[in-house]
């Protein structure tokens, strides 16, 4: 898919293209204000800072951030539902909640300011994907506590686009609406977008009959191979968008048409990459855990929130003109990592192997088990319809190729099982591709 760079808009160049010095000065000032607000209004932050002997007066520049304590998901659970609100409840206008991929749900409280900030962040992301008031945006993320649906809805509305608030599910109907209303953009998880793309093909619709030109896909990790596959299916530009409820929702960072990393909305959040073991900063370009501090949120500010998402960061200026830091693709959440016979395995590594192989469908499941006290990893994959009836020796050759490549990329020997077309689960929201029977 050729990059549609001419339609990639920079919505707020005064922030997105700031010089590093100006940006860091702004971040330092906003960090100080956020820390004062959190210290004075949220007992947890006061207690933790007092315990470290740090006061808000000690935090005046972004370098000072390392003096501050981390926060983590259990803090949100321990203070559920409103123990981290930094304003009276009357000023909270919305709660959104995590979809609960891992463990119990958590909520985040938003003031009107926070909703406005979040809306701006999403609007920037959609503008980077070419969205204007001329566009029709089909929102196929779920609506509800999950931030995906409402987040994209608000951002697209701010740009004056026509929004089709479909929510997720009912794939045939999604496609009928895409066709009838002529959506030019669609936003959902990349796994659901893939299912929609496959269904479009199965229904005998040529993607050129649709008007789609781009989409922002996120809420789960996906690989470059998955993007290529999706762009091939739908003939549009598939861009990555990242976010998490605790920090605001989608739009924390987003890809531009250069497709070389996700621009962090750094005037609203400070991103750090740390060594998850020691908490120390990692140099740019080295994979570590992402940590975010919100610097414009008032309802539930988050200070040094550990995301458990792993990626790299670069601060080099992008060809699009933006100067904001770019995150590499999330290679996985540390929570998703499976340890098989002592080796760390991320589903995205397996995905990059499978989706790159001709004839293999972009769907897979990983099944981990323990037999005779040794871990086993089974990778279930589907062949595309046209290959399924292929010769046994060809299928065998594909299986061997996948086994070898998985071994070389991941470092463990997996049992590759080929299952009939369309028998593996499909996902309308976040995909769940690991079944770990060891924990049962
Ligand atoms: P949950 O923790 O229940 O999944 P959220 O809906 O807030 O809660 O999802 C946030 C998480 O989703 C992130 O921390 C990250 O792991 C994942 N995520 C969101 N967007 C992306 C993306 N573009 N690429 C990879 N992972 C993503
Ligand atoms: Zn860019």
C-alpha cells in the first residue's frame, strides 16, 4: 500500500512540531503542576512522596521525574473506585474502565478538561490518518466502559467527520454499512479489521467498491506482517493507535503515514522507558517497559504509571515534520509473555512468523501445557482455503518451515498443528490467543 502522505495532516503543529527544548520546558512546567495537584489531593501520592522525602517543590523539570515513585495497576484496584480522584466527585463527568484483559476491571475518572484533552489526542491521530470533515468514520470499537468506541467517536466528531457509531460485532452488518454509507475510515482492533477484510472478500466484494482509504487500529499488539496482510485485504492505509484507560484511552500515541513508530502526544504525557527489573531509564532504541505520567489530566492524574507494555522509543524528528517521540510497535505486554521451558515467548514473535508465510491464514492460537514436568507449546494455524486441499507433502513442508522459523525466532521447539480453514476463534474486540493450561 503506498503511503498516503499528502492527506496526512498535522492538526496542532504548535505542539506536535515543537523544538525539543520548548517541549521539555513545557513538560517540566506541567509536570510540576500535576505533582502539586496530585500531592495536595490524592492521599496515596502524598504518602508515597513523603515516604521518599520528596515534595512537589523538588519537581521542576523533566529530569526530576526519576525522584517520583512509580504507580501500577494494583494501586488502581486498591483504590477502586474513586480513591485516586484528585477533584471532588461533582467535577468528574465520566468514568471509563479497562476492558479487563488481565484481572479485575479498573476505572479512571475524567473531568471535562480530561475529556477535552483526550478528544484532542484522538483528533490528532485521526488527522494523521487523513481525516477531515469530508470523511465518514465507522467506529467499530466497542462502546461502553472500554475507551475505544467513545474515544474515537469524540475525536472524529471534533474533526467534523460524519461518525457511524457501529460498535463491534455483527460483521456482515458492518460491511453492509461500510458499503451503504461509504465510510472512508474504519477504526477497530487489528484482529477484527482482519476478520472484516476476509469477510469482505468472502462476500465477493472488491475493496474498490468500498470507499475506505485508511483506518486506525489498536487496543492490542499487532505486527508489521499483520499490517501488510490487512492492507492487502482492504487496499487502504492501516495505521497503529495506542492508548490505555489509565492514561486517557486511545490516542496516547499514534502513527503518521510514514508508518515508522507511534508519535506520543508529549505535551499531554511524559513517556519513559525503564528496565522492568531495576526501574532505571533505558537508552533510546533499547526495548524496555513504557511508563507514562499524565501532565494535563486533572480528574485522576497518573504519575509514573507502569504499563507493562514493552517497546523502544526514539526522539529523532520524523519525516512527517512532527518532533514528538515515537514508540516502536509494542512487542507485547509483560503480562502476555509466556515462559516455555525457561524461554520468554511473546505471541507477537509467533505472529510475525505465521503471517509472513504464503498460504497460511493470519489466525493462530498458542496452547501451553505441561507434560511430565516439561512445558509444551502448541501453535495452531489455519491454512487458507486454496491450500487446504493441497498435497500432503506441501502441507508437511509448510509445517516444517513454520517449526524451524519459530525455533529460530523464539528459541523453543513448538508443535505446529494445522487445522481446517475457519476453525480457530475470531475476535471482534481484543484477540486472546494464548491458552495456558498449566495454570488450571
Ligand atoms: P486492558 O488492560 O483491559 O486491555 P485497556 O483497554 O485500557 O485495558 O488497554 C490498554 C492496553 O492495550 C495497553 O496497555 C496495551 O497493552 C494494549 N494496547 C493498546 N493499544 C495498543 C497498540 N496499538 N499496540 C499494542 N498494544 C496496545
Ligand atoms: Zn511522523
